[in-house]
């Protein structure tokens, strides 16, 4: 039996009595500290106090107890090094072959609310991370155990083999360094607060959640990572109620649907294809909103992702079941709706709680070769504060409703974008074009006759009057755009020539 002495000091005491009992049953001497020693004795485990090992009492309300050469020497000495072993003997240091340690609950303390700064500081562990790092550094001679999940396997290895393999020791050490690194960073985040939104050293920490069906293409392996404590509503907290495994593309499209649909108060539906909305509508009931969203571009909707901001009822589910859809996202589903949609084996049905309001990502990231860009997430009111009518004709009340509806959605369409709306429904969307006039032409071609009397939104300024010319040919009556082009005068002149209303928002909403 290679493990002869174990030091146990844990805040999370799940399973520790059983684990220590298993060690003692194998003849392992157990050393322990403070509350852990008491818990072990209460559980009938024979324990040697750290104070007896070091010859010093616990000092400063327990702040100093394991920071001692007889503890760190016991962990750090190399068993096969003659000089180390002679120094061990000269200084009466005994080897410690296993460290069982988890750290003060700093994160739980600061996330729980109702704490003071002093509470947070007192839950910054010093001795624990120091011991863990020492044991992990010397993993060839010391087994470091931080996760209660590992207890049973370690007892099994010691019982059957008399030792823990070097490969497993190395994995345990790697896990230990990961935990300590995350622990230190959580303290850094807390003490920094939100003042440092663009830190000198950007440290991103996400946990592996699950493997995806595949990445952007079937030959690409992919995993989904999420924040340690993701907020609601978010795709990380979405619950899959039915369907096949999600792919990377499914998750990206579902998130696009979520970001859009949460913006609307009335019963609304958005249909997403390749992260772009291809139909959006709001109505007095959900089924009508779905029908109108689908009518915008039923061809593109095939194989799309649908986002809804109300419980999916039987009527809406019946409508959706008539075409092939990859995914549906909603706050809930009626029993009948689940039965209807559940007949399609592959469709993914996602439930997102607290869909309206709540959590928003403050920052967004874009990866490039060799680097990462960090920016504030583009959030601003759906109704710009400083709308400016620049045409001779003011928009009618009905036109203003359509203008604001199309403008609100244009922020989520890939640039160059053009969105045509009548009332609170889209009738044509042009997305991701390399020229703005082509985006307008695509939106018009999708809308066909429905472009007559529709209102057009452009997420960035209109650079030339040809956009207005194309809109007028199709029968568009009003346009909303940021303004700011050096040719604004020509664009305004074209709008006045056609008696079109033209509104500037002063806000550009590029989406690359």
C-alpha cells in the first residue's frame, strides 16, 4: 500500500466520512484540520490534528494552520531524491501521500447575495490552494483529490491495486490546477467588479455542457460550452423537450430566434434561416402571427427555425406541422401541441423559461485567426429617441407603425439588409448582400405585390438614390434609415420627388 498518510481539509463535506472510513480501513493515517477534523471524529474516524503535526496552534482565527514546512515539506518532497529524504529526516518531516482538499466557498458566498465585503474576503482560501498546488506539482508521489465524485474510484484503486496509477494522478493534478485557476479568477472578477470591461488580460471561462451532433458541417466535431452560471433567458439554459441531437447551426439559429423574439410584446413569430429572419409577424393570437411570418417567404422557411413568444397552442402547432422545420423555440407548449409536433421524430422542441426581459449578454466576442475581438453588445431601444423626418411629407400613423416594426427587425438582419413591412408583419427581407441596392431588390422580389404601400427599413445609411428609385418602382411608400451619407441630400431629394416619407434614426446597426 503506497498511500500511508492522507491530509483531509474540505469545505464540501459530501461523502467525506465514507471516504475517510475507507482510507482508515486500508490502514491510512488521516491528518485533518479544524471543522473537518471535528466532522471526521463525529463520524467515528480516528484523526491526527494538523496542530500536532506542525507543533503550532491554528493562528489568526484559522487563517494560518497548514502553511508550515511540515505540511508543505510532506507534500513536496520527491521520494526518490536522496537529498530530499535526508532533509526530511533531519527536520523530522513525515511524507504526506494524499491530499483531499476543496476550497472555501468563495463563489457561493458572493453569488448568494446578502454578503459583505468582509464575508467575501474571509472566504478567500489561502492555505487550501497552496496545498493543492504543492500536491499537484508533486503528483508522481502525491495523490491530490478535490472532487467528491472521485472518492469511490480512488478507494477501489487502493483496494484492488494498492495505489493510484501515475496517469490518473496526472489527470487529478491537471483538474486541481484548473480548479485553483478558476477560483483565483473568480476572486479577481469580484474585486474588480464591472469597472474593467476591457481587461488587459482577457480570461474566458466556460464549462463543457455537451457534444453536438456536428459543427457547421457533418465532418466537424463540436461541443457546446456554457457559462458557469448562465442567466435566463438563454440558449444555455434551454430545455430540449423532443427531437434529435442539436448541431452547431441549430444552436446559432435558435439563439438568433431568441434574441429577436424576446423584443416583442404582442404574440409574435420569427422564422430564422442561416441566422437571418426570413419572416416576422405580430398579431392578436399566435397562430395568426405564424401564418403571416410564413407568408413572408415560405420557400426560405423550409428547414428553418421558428421562435415564438407565447405558449405554443394546438392551432399553431397544427400550422407548423405542415412543413419541415428544424427547431422550434418557445416559453412553453400545450399538451396537445407537444403531441402534434412530437409526431415528427427529428424536430427539436426547445423550451426557454423567462423568455421576455431578464438576462442579456453585456459583451460579445468575434474570433479571427490569431486573436479575439471584444465589444459591447449592440442593444438600444427599438424606437430610436431622436427620429427625424427629413422628407417634405410626414409618415402617416400607419406608416410609422410599419417603419418602426421593420427598423426593429433590421437590426438582426445581416448587412447589407433591407426589410419591408406592412403593419406589424414583414412582407420581404433582403439579407447579407454586398450592395444595398441588391438588398432592396431582393426584399422587393420576395414581397411581389405586397410591396405596394409597404415601408422599407435599412440598417445602415442609404448611399445612393438608386435604393429609393427601386423602392418607388415597387410601390414602397416610406423609408427609415440611419442617415449620415455624404449623399443624404440626393436621397432626400429622391424621396420628395416620389412623395415618399423618409425618416432618419441617427443609429447604424451593422451586423456582419
